[in-house]
C-alpha cells in the first residue's frame, strides 16, 4: 500500500499540466509547510529566522524540466537575484539549483552559459552552489557538467544518490576532483535495473558512501532526516578522528525541525534547504511520496481552503 502511494505521488510529480496549473494558484494543499514562500522577500525572512537560531541555509528557487531558452534564462536570472539578496542581506546561505531548470534539456550552450552566469555572480558574493541531482536519465550528464564546471570554479558541488548502483563508482571517480558533495538517499522513481529496490540496501549503501567520501578527506554533507544515519555518522566521525569542519548535516525546510535544532545545540553544522517560488508542485509531490503520513496535511489543506 505504502509503495503504491509512493509511486502515485512520484508519478504525479512529473505531470506537466498539473505543474503549470499549480503555478497559477499559489501555495496550496499545505505546501507552505515545505516551501518558504513564493518570492525572494519571503525566502529572505525565513532564512534570517533560521540564521538567528544558528542554522545555515541553502536556498533553492524552485523549478525543473524547463523546455525553452527564455524560461531557462529567466530561471538563471532568479538564481542570481537570490545570490544578490544573500550578499546584500549578509545571510548565511548557499544556493542549490536543478540543471533542468537552467536549460540542461535544451542545449549544452544554454546550460553552460546559464551556469557560468550563476557561478560568476556566486563567486563575487562568496557563495557556494550545489547542483541538485535529478532522475537517473540525467545523472551521467549532470556529473559530466559538474566535472567541467569544477575545472573552472571552486564554488560548485553536486549531489550523489545512495539508491543508485552506479554511486560507489561515481564516488571513486569524483575523488580526483576532491569535491564538496551532498550525499542523499534519492527521491525519484527509478527502476530496479538502476537502483536498489529495498530500503535496507539503500541505507547500507548510504553509510558506505558517507564513509568513503569522508575517509578520502573530502567535505561531506550528509543530507537526511533519518536519525539512524545521523547517529551512525556521529559515531563514524568520532572513531575516525574526522574533524567537525569536514562535514555537515542537511535537512529540508519544515522537516524534523526539532532534530535540526538539537544538532545545532550539540555543536554540529546544520544546513536547511529552503525552497521558494511558484513552481512548488513537483517538489511538494516528492515530499508526499517520501512520507505518506504527509498526505494528512494535504487532506486538511483541501478542506480548509
Ligand atoms: P527516510 O526517507 O528514511 O526518512 C527518515 C525519517 O525522516 C522518516 O521516518 C521521517 O520521520 C522523516 N522524513 C523523511 N522524509 C520526510 C518528509 N518528506 N516529510 C516528513 N518527514 C520525513 N534527493 C535527490 O534525489 N536529489 C537531490 O538533489 C536531493 N537533495 C536533497 C537535499 C537535502 C538537504 C535533503 C535533506 C534531501 C535531498 N534529497 C534529494 C531528498 C533525499 O533523496 C530523500 O528523498 C529524503 O531526504 C528522504 O530520505 P531520508 O534520508 O530523510 O530518509
């Protein structure tokens, strides 16, 4: 039952007509629990509040699967607007983005131009940019683009998903670049040809790649709400004398707030992924897929709005 709900929401996440419709009608169905607002001012207010509580941030202007140059350029302009706002307001925030929002599916020229525009602005403001990882179909290309950009910029990183079979090899290959990587379980619907179908195997692979990347001496963001993974990491770093400034924990805005604050109190770096914008639909559907209990919020949202 749980698996079919998950598949249903991941299927809905890719629906283009619903994505378009959702943009017109504002944050609905309880999406504001996971999305900081529709414009940069609301996002800035949310970040300031988190910073005051000792949490650092990575901001994300929501958008994905853009199929025309005009929109991709507009998305890049919005990323730059976010970068300037972080600089101007002196916020403790990095930036995250999706390559399909900046033109990856259009052409190499569009995506590279937009990424260079964003990374140049980010460099000026001393801001680190993480390239989110999307579906498997785009994983190889995302890593190639990341490698090319990493040769030109030192303020760029990407994400590696523990549910993919290819991941262990990617961690090995990427070590030549000594990258700052965000490690996650993986949020898309993938076939068992390419991804572990059983959660326990994903969790084991997650621990394996966290250990590998840390032991290679690289900066590692452990992005998970899973307390077992977090506790395992705490033990691992202690046993292997890995300093606190070689890693950080990351979680999504609105998820396990109490655990986020507890980690700050314990002295760990804790970064919150703060998404904002009108293109909230696909992101929201993936959050529902991760935890069917969240559907209760949707039901409540539908009744009250
Ligand atoms: P798991 O799903 O096992 O959840 C552990 C516990 O956390 C649950 O029991 C529940 O208590 C809580 N929880 C988890 N998800 C929840 C939710 N939606 N609502 C409420 N509670 C929830 N993925 C990807 O493919 N590409 C990417 O670029 C990113 N980027 C990214 C950045 C950051 C900062 C985070 C935290 C996560 C991502 N992800 C991602 C998503 C990631 O792949 C994964 O889908 C989610 O983090 C859920 O997996 P957990 O590791 O939290 O464990």
